[in-house]
C-alpha cells in the first residue's frame, strides 16, 4: 500500500471515530461533566467552620478529606456556628453582633434573616430547608435566659419553638425531623459559696412534645450532633474532667467515651457516611480541626493552613 493510500485510510478512520464520539456526546443522558449544572458533592462531603487567620473569625469551607480550602467571608464581624443546608447549597451562620445570616455557597451572596432586635445564635436547618431553628438570648441585669425560636422562609417570620425553665442552647434536629437534641442549663446557687452551672443533654420528641433528660447528673455537656442514621448523638462533656467527645443513644443507653485527650475536645459533627466525627481539640495549645474514626477511635489532625498557627472552631460536616 502506498503512502498516500495509508494517509487517506487514516483520515477516514479518524473521521469515523470523531463522528461516533460527537454523536455520543449529543445523545440525551450522555452529557459530559462540564455541561451538568447540579451541585457536585465533594469527596466525603464538606466541612464548614470558622477560623481566625488574621485577627477575625471568618467562615471557611473544606472538603471532608481536607482538600480545597475556601475562605467565604472577610468582614469586620466575627462569624460563628455555620451549618450547611440539606441541599448543600447554603450556609446559615451567626455573627458577633447577634444577627443570623444565610450565604449562597456558589456565589457567596449573603442575606440577613429579618428578625426582631436581639441576639441570636446556633442556627439549625429543618430537614426540608424551609425553616431555621435557633437560640434567642435574653439579657437582663443579673440574669441570662435563652429559648428556641423557628423562622419560616416562606412566611418570613419567627415564632417560639421551645421554652423551658433555664437557658436552652445548641439545638440539633434529628435526620428524620422528629426530634430535637439540645442542652439545658441549670444554675445552682450556694449562699456564700458562689454558683455552679450544669449543662444537661435533653431530647424533645416533636410529635408528642415530650421532653426527656438523657443524662442526669452535675456534669456539663455541650454541642449535641445526630449521626446520619439517627441512632446516636455525639456531644462533648467534661464528666471526667477535661471536655471529651462522647456518644449516646437517643434513649440514654450505651454511653461511650470516644476521646481522652489532655486538653479540651469539643464541637463534634458526623461525616455523611457516619464513619467519622470531626471536632476541635486544643492539644497543640490552640483549637485545631481533628477527625476521629468512630470504630477504631483513631484520630487525625487536618492541617488546613500549613505551618501557620490558625485557631479553628464550630465545624459542621455535611
């Protein structure tokens, strides 16, 4: 076969291959990734948190494996307690002036929730993303109180959600939307000896409005977080001295300690597959982000800022 014939045959084969590829690209259901418009869920989900790299607490987002760190805010206020929405497209958070905000992750566009004057914190999304449950704080001379309110995006107004004797904080809605875990504080005053604040873990079953104290005692618990299957609640507790990460069943059974560090470990949040828990630990002298394998209890530090010493807090993994 002559060289010219070989060249002609090669060109014909190349044109056939190109035609087949072009036809495949145009078939319904075979669009390449670059042409899809849905939100692509990152590997192991994503963790929203706040960090203090330059004197202010700013909002950040990172993949669950510690890659693709993104700074979302740069403001004069401190950002706090971020929570990713059920559809992974928004983040609700509070700021140091007591306001609540929602950010569109893709555009970083923010809007303030229009609430009455006051101080609010720790927003928690409803399962369908249509509402936010949060803490409303009340300050009077010599007294501090807090209750839960719920804001409806459709109705654009808030209403009381849960009121109980003493301050309530850290609301966490169960994956099925039927229960709310939270912390209720109780102050014990001893004349001449001062006072003691006890923070206790509670669960309220929303269908029958039944509130149950999960753990009874004088310990201080904080930051409850439901596992994705709703079978466990992770929380931090100082019941053995320094704050550690614990888990318990919603009915109060099978209490188990997961960490036993020499410094405070708090703010647990579950990975989407329920196999890991992210939390903050002060073992290095500053709060840093850690991950914990629930089965093996092996821990790993996420060095998000390289060699720069940056404090991190308030993680939420979805």
